[in-house]
C-alpha cells in the first residue's frame, strides 16, 4: 500500500508540474484574487460607511459590472479567443487595433456616465449625479486595467496578469483602509479607489506588455467587424 500511495503522489506531482496545469492554477488564482479583493472591499466599506453611502457604492459597482459585460462582448472575449491563434506581428496588429477600440469604449462609457450625471443633477438628485460623475473616472481606468490583464492570456503570460491583479487590489484596499481609518471614506471614494488601484497596475501592465503593441496597419474597421461577428 505504501508504494501504491507513493506512485499516486509521484503521478500527481508530475501532473501539477506540467506547464498547462501550472497556467491553469495561475489563472484560477488570478480570478480568485479579484473575487477576494471585491469581497474584502465590500466588508471594509460596510464597516466604515453609513447605509446610504454603502448603497451608493453598491449601485456604482453594479454599473461597473454592467459596462464590463459590454467590454467582455466587444473587446476582451474576442481578444482572448481570436488572439489565441495569432502570433508575432499578426497578434500585435490585432491586439493594438482592439486596444484602440477599448480606448473608444472607455471614452464612450465615460461620456455616458457624464451625461447621466448631468441629467440626475439637473433634476435635483445630486447624490446619484455625483456617483455617476465619479464613474467618468472609474469606467475608463478600470476597463483599461482589465484590457491589459486580458492581453496576457492569449500569450500564455498568466503570471504577468496575476502580478497586475495583485497590484491593483492591494492599492485599492490600501486606499480604503487609509481613508477609512481617518473617517474620510464615502461610497463615491470607494468607487474612485477602484480607478486608482487600476491606474496603479496599468503602468507596470503597459511595461510588461510593451512587446504586444504596434502602430502599423491596425485595420480598425475589419477588427471591429471581426469582434462584432464574434
């Protein structure tokens, strides 16, 4: 029985040492850090904030995930699926064109938040208006980080994705803890902390992904059609 158990352990160790399994584990860890960061942020905000302020944060967070669904369909899922079969200059051209589309989506979502913020403020709901104006900053910053994180997946650089996920969540939670301990936290600041955490990770993310960008032959129209069909 002892040798049988030892053979099982050796087989399991061999399986876990394969590159595919290691990347799968890193991918699961990457997603786990994001979920844990969101959970801890919610717990901290529930501790520091009054119910109304927590509600403002919760509504804003739902809107962020609503925009994430649009980003998933138009940008990141096509990037991960179509980009996985591309290499070298083909991938750089496709990823760069998709990056331009991501910039357009970020600008559009910020403009939409600003327009809705103006609408609610004009009708006297300053609290909701201020929350929406805060999303003008959070939408493009968070989407930018999410896009860079997902660029690493089709290139099998999951460790790089995990590293900027850690940076983003540590920075975000640090801001919440720091301002919460000084009684300076609000629901809107909780939303902007997402943006600041994203920007903190965006800089190293751009450095780590610098080999994937080009300005040559971007073919924005064809890439948009390709993503839309997908």
